[in-house]
């Protein structure tokens, strides 16, 4: 890594911690939402339960990888946080609502 | 994070790669060994050195064993905290009996799950596991450790840290970081194709390390991506227990619907019933598989609700001839032997899932592919190790100038995980041949002693690594590498020699008899010994060369 002053100034410890926490935990919340919503949606659409679950896992792992990278790549920390955590919460809430209908 | 995207990716690759590379090294190495876990078991338990056996007669051999098996002290201890009051001296009600074997297993694994009468949660079961010789029915002593399938394999996916499943989470995070490192590695290096053909062994250590890192990383990229990805898919239910928490109601509903559809009772009826001939059920299952054009052996047999009117027997086919873990299960009513259900052909999604996980778990019979897996896994180790070397080589001069110990600490950790791990593995195998047949009273079990030797040797190698990497602080090569290479070279000869002395199975005999599980393990170690010796020589030469003229610095700007 080049050690020019411009990049060094970005790289405070708190910034690294915030980025890591966001990418990991935010990514986790978002992925959870994708898996929950995916499972509920596909089951609701008539797919076998474990098929819906497994397909959601397969998609979810790739989503997590993307979310983790996005957490670091994005310029605006706050916007990624909003998308990952907010989006994850929305998806989970959607899954919960769908479950109410299905059970 | 940085203004330039590639810069951010390079930062991620370097630092998360470094932090999790140490874990990944362990995962890749023991994953590679796990490809031959059953064969390592044969090496470690000489009493089981015979040919793989088919499932023996249930009625004549397995049933009497199942009826007498009780949990041992260790198995009882596992549930001691889950009950109100003391555990009963004997468990009477068996929830299930299971028997499992593969085309590589001479031995048969049996497990019995008993109801625990005073359990806090009525779902709690106490398990009794036994391994038997299917030719005689004689059980293997409890104190034997299947070093391959019972230790190296769990190390691969859980680091054997069972507490709160912490080990699974660490390995899962490492696997995610492997995927990240592959993606960011590709983004960092735009000239992917050229790197596939670049290796400059005679340039500086730093340059040739980077070449090997890129070469192994790019050449085995699909393999590495696939294994890290499918590993995560296999344990996704641990990392994202969505259907057992948030969507538990939906899961419960599905189970009720499923029990209705399949006709397989979820609970006991409460009235006793005798058991019909299971051997006849096995014959019927095999007849049905053959009728579908997939004649095969039984891989897994399970009796649910043992001794109850609701009891049923499930018979699954051993998946030796296809990648998917398709069991083609056929279920019989235990009391009458009538077929309750034949599993329908898998759906498209199930086939995709079984293909992904099956390709990772490789239950199929294909020795060439098995060896390619080992080579792919070892290429992963080489990629990670050279990444660590490069990290140290790149920084050690600068750190030496600044008086910072970063490069030295990383080098010590690299010694621990690269050569230290090999030392520990070989010490375990040496201990396996040197420990008394059964430990004296008051000592831990033989298998536990082997584990202690493994961890003890690893700790010693780590201390040695920390001590003998001191010269890195002066930007020199750490003698720890060469010394541990020599230790590996010696141990990897001692272990096969001890195998010869203690069992009489020398290479001429095992190769002559075509007994490849043991011959292969010996040859693998001896090859490792030669490679370690070559590495030690090369390191010595490099050290001498460097003492004469310091190597040039790599061009600046590389991540």
C-alpha cells in the first residue's frame, strides 16, 4: 500500500473500526433480511420449504460478499449504513409479515 | 474507504487477508487432509486395516448390538447439565438407531439416541456412539481416536472449538474473507493471464513469493472460490439460523404439512411393537434402486421410534457413483416391513444444492479427483503462505529501520501456522505410534493424549517461532523457518518408521499388498520430508547469499 499523506489522513482507527463494523454487521443484517424474505417469498410462491431455504442461503452468501465489499468501497459511510441496516430491517419485516399470512 | 476503488480493495486484501490468512491456512490444510480422512484413520488405528465392508446383517449382527449399547462416561457428561437431578444408570427408550458407512470405511459407525427421562427439554437426547468391525461385530475401544475423520476433519470446519459453535463462526468468517480476497485479488491485479505464466524463482525472495502467490491464486481460483463458497452454504444454517428463529413458525408449519404428506410419524405412539426383519427391508430397497437403474449399497440406515408402533426404518443409498448427496431414501413400517414412502426424485433446487454440497463433501468414488482436491487445497495453502511471506519481506527492512516489530510478529505467526502446523500434525502421528496401547489408570484416554500432543507440539513450535524470528527485526531471514523445516523432514521419516516398527506394515508390504490407505499416508509423509529438506537447503543458501549482498528492494507502489 502506498503511504502518501492523503490516504493516511483517511485512515484513522475509528474510521477503520466503523467501516469494519458496518461491512460485517451491516452486511449480516442485510443478508439475514435477504435470506428471510427470500425463504418466505419463495415458500409463499409454492416452492418446497427446504428448497426455498437452500436457494436463499446460496443467494445470501453471495449477497453478503457483495455487501461486505460495498461497505468498504462506498464513499459515504452513512449511506451504506442506511442501505444495509435499513434494507435488512425492511426485508426482515417483510418476511415477518409474509409469515403472518402463510402460517 | 479510499478515493480510489482499487486502493480500497488492495487494503482489504492485505489486512483482512493477513488477519484471516492464519485461520485459512489451517482450514485449507486440514481440509486437504480430510479428503483422505478415512485413510488416515486406518494409519492411526492399525486394528482397522482391512478392506471396506458392506453394511452387515441388521437382524443378526446390528440389532443385538444396538440393544446393548449404552452411552459411555464422556457421552453421559455431555447431557449432565441438561437434566433435573441425576442421570439414570441405564437408558431404556431409544429414539433412534443409526448405522453409517462409506465405500472407504472398513469400520461401521453406530449411533443410538436415547430419550432422557428427566431432561429440561423433552427433545434432549443422549447419544451413544460405537464403531464396530462389521465382520465380527466387535467394537473398537472407546479410547481410540479416528485422527482423520474424528480430529483433522472437525479441525477443518470448526477448529474443534465447540463452545457456542465459536469455531464454526471463525471458520465461516475466514471463508467469507477467502471469497473477499479472491475478488479483491482479481481487482488489484489486472493482468491476470500474464500472472498465470510468471514465475521468477531467481529474482528476490519478495518477487518470487509474489509470483507464487499470484500463480497459485489465479490457477486455482475457481477451485478456491468454489470451496469457500460451498463451505459457507453447507454451514449457512449455523451462520443464519433464520428458519429456527425468525421464521420458526413457518418451519413448524412446514414440518406438520410434511409429516402429513410423507406419512412418517413425527412422534411415538406410546404402544410397544416388535420389529420385522430389517434385512428383508434392505433387500426390498435394493430391488427398488435396481429397478430405477441405480443398483447400489446401503450407506445409511436409520430406525426411528425404536420398539414403538409408530417406528419406521429409513434406508439410504451410499452415494459413491454421483456427486450429489442423493440418498434415494425408502421408508418402511418397522413392525410390518411395508413401504411407507419412497423419497420423490429431487427438485431442481435440491439437485443444485446437493451438487454444490456434494462436490465439497465428495462422497463419490473417484481417486483422481480426490487427489486433485488435495492438490487444490495445498495450492491454497501455498497461496496463503506466500501471501504471508510477501507481507513480511515487503516490510521487514522498513520496520527494521523504524525499529517496529510488526514484520517480526507476523513472521512468527506465519512460522506457527505454516511449519508449526505441520510439526504438530506429525508429532500427533508420532505420538499415536508411541503411546501405550491403553493409557494407565488416572491418565486421559489414548485419543485425548494424542490431541494434547498435537496442541502441545503446536504451542512449542509457536514459542520456537517467536524466539527464532528475532533476526527479522534486523531485516534478516528468520532461522525458525529452516529449523522447523528440518524438524518436519525428520518427523515425516520417523512417523512411517514407527508405523513399520509397531505394526510391521512397511512400504514394501503395504504397496505389495496394494493396501493404499497406509502406503499412501506413508508415501505422502516421505514426500513431505523430501520437500521440507529441499526447502531447508534453499533457505540456507538464500541466507548465505543475502549475507554476501542484500537483495534489492521491490519497486514501490505495489499493494
